[in-house]
């Protein structure tokens, strides 16, 4: 939000939601309980509106944000994201594959990558080993 120059108020206005709604999503522990004492939940339609205002996919709002202390890295990440989204799908896929190759080539020795870890054995595979 801040990386794109938005305040809660300006983003809420752009998304078409009230500022309090956006504040509730950003600070869920401060939300008031509903009339029946239940915790209110996010509305998918509102989340989609906020995501659209930010130029991202709704699922990206569900990923915890990890703050970076390096402002230059953050600036480059925002620029890279915008450039990536402007590419045709085929070019996006090729770029992702190239990035994976570079990432693998530059990882320290012995580092296991999420995609290369062995998957849990199926029941059929377990039967064959016993």
C-alpha cells in the first residue's frame, strides 16, 4: 500500500470500500465483534476490489508481508512486478523459468529448494518398501 503511495483512506476510496473496512483487514485483532459475538470475516468481493485497486491478484492479499529494510530492493521489486505483469503470458513463463535456473545456479551448496524436496510416499509406495 505505502509502496504505491497510498494511505488507508486513499486506497479505500480507489477500491470503493470504506476506510474502516480496510483498517479492519490491516489490523484484524482490533476488529469489533459482530452483533452475535462472532468475529467478522473478510468479504471476498471487498478483497477483490482492494486487490484490483492495488493491481494485484486477490490471493496475494493473503500472503503475509515481510518488510524489507532495503528501500532500493523494494523499489526494484515494485518495478519488476509492473514489468512482469505487462508481459504476454508466454514471456512471463519463459522469464519465470529463467529466474528459477539463475536461482538454482546461485544457491549455496547443500541448500534444498522447495520444489526438489522429495514428496511423501504414497500408501502404495510404502507397501512396496515394507
